[in-house]
């Protein structure tokens, strides 16, 4: 279930961040956000290109 996955992710992050300073935690989160936004932007661009191509027909 989705809730189990969320719980596991929270546990993972808690263990991962338990020995980090606040600065290290923020840097880790920022890197993850940058990675996500890069992937997200790529997917949005692909969807937009598909939409634009179908609109021209």
C-alpha cells in the first residue's frame, strides 16, 4: 500500500539523517529536490512536445 511505502521512506530518511548536521540534511534535501526537478522538467518537456505535435495535425 501507499501508506507502507511512505512509512518506509520516512524511516529511511530518519535513519539516514540521524547522524548528519542540520546543514548536511538541508544539502541532502536540496540535492534530492534538484534531481527530482530535473527529471520532472524532462517529463513535462516530453509531454509538451507530444501535445504540440498532436495539436499541429
